[in-house]
C-alpha cells in the first residue's frame, strides 16, 4: 500500500476526531459486562409445586446459588389465585400460598436465614405480586 506524502489536513483532522470517539466500533467488553450482571440472578418457577416440595426446592436453590456466587434468586410463586384451599377450614388461606409460605419457611430455618440478606416482593417487571426476590450473602 502506498502512503501519500501530503495527506490533506482535513483528512488528518477527521481521523483524529474519529479516534477520539469511534461510534461504529462494537465494544465487546461492555456486552460481556451486561451478561455478567444478568448472571448474578437465578430464576426459578415454583408453579405446580406443593408446599412441601417448594420448601425442599427452595432449600436446594439457596444452597446452590450461594455456592455458585449468585447474589439473588427470583422465585416465581404465583399469586395463589388458583389455590384450592378455600374449602378446607383447617388450612390458612394465606399461609398455604407459596408467596407467603416460602418466606416464612426461610425465616424459620436458621441455616437458611443465615444465608439471606433480605426477602422482598419483586418489581412489576420481574413478576410483581407473583414473585419474590431473595438476596443472598456472599460466602
């Protein structure tokens, strides 16, 4: 490739401006940082689980997620609208629903509650009333 001896000043200025702010170059490091941030949250859907199955699964998830450096667990519990406990007078209508029972279970289990920073309702974009976010302590 031949290099011109006398490159016009206009081209030099354009090139220097482009080097300062290259708009059309893809930043793959920025993309990998976004993926890393998303990987900090583990998502699991508890629809179809009985109360006992859900509690057992939540225990497994908390241990797994903490060991694998996740900072949050997004648990989809559902709102309990299709729960069939209305006919049973011996079952609490609220505590039989996973969205209430799972946080209560975690709080009553010392080995699990020691691993938890907080349990909060999810944002609307994450499921709102039908989901909870569990923030985990680091190992």
